[in-house]
């Protein structure tokens, strides 16, 4: 610990991303990246934009991207906010809608950035334990609170909450903001975007990192009532007016426009996921139902940590969380068919 750090910096336990070792070539199934490249239209647009206009600042409002997203989701441009990855949008949301001394609610097993943000912005929180099968106990979010946030589908458990239950949470929290983090919604779940015009307290946050193959560009966005978007703009413009660079803005627009490519790759990932789940089921794994581009699995006779270590020895990276309730589970990203075939063969050898 440095003597120059603030008390806040010294007290933090930062989010830890999936490891990315460089000592050899690995099959990376630990960071939920898309196994397929972005649309060719994206790379073509970025190459064309890599010119002398880079000396100029980008559009601070990202109007073209906002219009594209609004058109895609059937909303108004004023109902769209864009930022540097959904993580930044989430951070701005914590600042815009949650107050200190008024505890917010989120699941005990969830995206591990939430408690980090709560610590940074001095926001109290209460953990809501997931059910034994990792489903969301909807009625536990009906109590008095300072706001609600959870991923849908959840990370790392992969479980999904149907819209009828989302509506129940919204109806029981009409005076507070309910944030649905939909980073993985495109892999089988039904988005809450359809509820936005009905519930002014609903904010939906998504990313282009997963289903649009743009993890390297860092583009996220929020959809909600105009008042919520104005709140996010106030925070953004008090920190960094230019959150998205020219290349990211242009690439993101083309990614949204190329819906045919998007639909093709997401369907391929879903198809691969279902084949992998079938094979793992034959091997005796306990599997949490998944509507994401990853799976959450446990084996009854071989410890998850041992499988994790053995896979790494065979140059296959998966995610292991040494945390209560999930320390015997692995989160495995869905790669392409060839990568997943190698994974299945390796796992078959390990559990024998």
C-alpha cells in the first residue's frame, strides 16, 4: 500500500477481470468474448474513418449512434445514453440514481463490479440471497430501498428472469430506479426494453462487447425515460464529455445496422451452447439453465477448482470464483465449435 494513496484507494477491493496470460496460446473461455469477429462493415467503416479527422474531437453527444439505437429499439433519441462500455454506464448510473445512506438492493451472487461501485460512491447496499437453484427471489426486492440493480440474465450464474417478474419488481419500486443490466440479453432472453414507456423508473443497460463482437471498442448504452437519460448526461458531462472516440462511434453504428450478421452469429453461439450442454449433461455435470454466451456448471465428483487447474494445464482457460455458494462451479464462455470440442474432450479426460 502506497503512503500516497487516499483512504478510499487503500480500502478498495477492485474488480478482477478474467486472467489473460501470455506465456502460451490458450483457448480463452474465461472472459465471455464473442468467438466470431465483428461485422465486416464495422472494420471497413473504422478503416475509412482512420484519417485526418482524428485530430478533431468526436461528437460529445454521439447523436448518430443514439439515433441508430433509438431506431433499432423503437425509442426516441432522447431515451438513449451512450458511454465507454456498459461498465462506465453502470458507474454513471450509480452516481446519478443512488444516494448514500439509502441502501440499494442487488443479489448476493452477481456482477462483482456492483459492490466496487457502491464502495467508490459511498452507497450502502443490501445483498439479496439468490434461491438455492440460483434463481432470483423476486419478492425479496419488494422491501423499502434506495434502488435496485441486477443483471438479467445474471452473471455468473446465467439464469434469466421473465418480464412478468421484472414488472412486479418495477411496480413495487415506483419511487426508485430499477436498473436491469442486460449485457447477455441477446443470447436467448427477452429484453425489458419493451417496458420502458410503461415504467419511468426503468433503466436498461446493454453493451456491444458480447453479442456484437466489439469488446475491443468499449461501447455501452442505456435506454430509459428521458428524465433518467438527462440524469446520466449530467454525470457524464461533469466527468468526461468525450466518452466515445470517433472510431468507436462509427464502428458501433455499423454494428447495429448490420442486423443480418448479428442474428447469424448469435444463433451460431446459441446452437453451440446447446450442443455443449447436451454433452456435459451426458458427463454428469450439474448445469444451470443458460440464456447467455456462457454456462455455469458443477460436477458431483470432481471439484471445480481441480477441473479449472487441469484445464489450464491443457491451455484452456475458464473462470473459477473462489466465493461462498459458487466455489464448486465453473463459468465457461461459449467459443466456436472447434474450441468447444477441444474443451469437451479435455473435460471428459479430467473427470474419468
